[in-house]
C-alpha cells in the first residue's frame, strides 16, 4: 500500500493581542486636567432631548431612577438649558412688549436691555445655589444624595420656562397669569416628587423631606412671580393723546 503524504497539523492561532483602551479613565484623572471634567459632559443629543421632554411633564418621579440612573453624570444639559432660558426670557420678553405695542396704539414699545442681566443673575444663581442647598441639608441629616444628580434634576426642571415664555407672547394678561401658575406647578411638582422619591430611598425622615420640598416650592413661587413681573409685565410708555 503506497504511503500517503501526511498534511502537517495546523499550527494553533496566535493569541489575540489585548485590546487597548482608547479612552483614559476620567475618574482617575487629576481635577486640574480636562479629562476629569469629561465625565460630566459625556452625553449625546438623544439623552439631552429625552430628559428635556421628561422634565416638561409635571409628575414624573422616576427622573433620578431611570431617566438619569445612578452613575450617570450630566452637567451638559443643565448648563445649556439654563443658558437657553436666559436668552429666551430676554428675547421673548421684549418681543411680547413689542406685540402689545403693535396691538394697542396707546402704547409705545421701549426695549428693555436690563432684563438680560436680570435673567442671567437669577437663573445662574438659582441653578448653582438651590441644588447645593438641598444637598447640604440632606447631607447634614445623614442622607446621601448625589450633588451632580441634583444639578441635573434642577437644571432640566427649568426646561418648562422655554415653551411657557413662547406662550406669553400673546398680549393678554390672563394668559400670562395662567402661564405663571403652570410654570410654578410643573417645576415644583417635577423637582419635589423626584427629590422625595430619591431621598426617601436614601432614608430621609419625612419632616426633613417636607421642609426641603416646602422651601423649594417657596423658591419656585418667587421665581415664577419674578418671571411674570420682570419679563412679562408691560413697561411701555403710554403715548400722549
């Protein structure tokens, strides 16, 4: 029987080279490097859009549990929402006054450029100090809440200012008062319901929860009234007959 040539055994494949990480661990980067802050802005347009839409609904207490789940860090959306609100209040407020002057010949529209620093000071102080105050109170009473996630909650909670401001272009005082009430209700219900759920899960006492939510409601009432009287109350000069 003729010898059949034996085919050489296939050599084992060389082990694949270990995958190299394309991104550095931003959590381990020093605070003075830009990589440290990338973790707070690692979101895309779909994330920001869905969170804004969620914040427009008055009672959705799952924002900090499913919409922005634990571990998710988002300061990008709150920054741009608050900045957009500032320019919308300035632009739409002056537009509402000009429409009033167009509809009523007894009024003369006078552009009010002081509303821009008013809006910037109010909104930026609100978004910077309110989450810090809420976090500090709960921290004092041994309830751990994420400060960054509170900034996300309060920042996205300002989203309702944008559509409400657009509606306030209509030159009717009753519409502006209704919008002021709706603004207060949506921002307060959205923020307090989510804080209540998150803080309750972290073991906060009911008395502390009531105090914090009541204080936040009072602050939101002041912001809503400021919205009405500073940006959407007519300051036109009456034209002499």
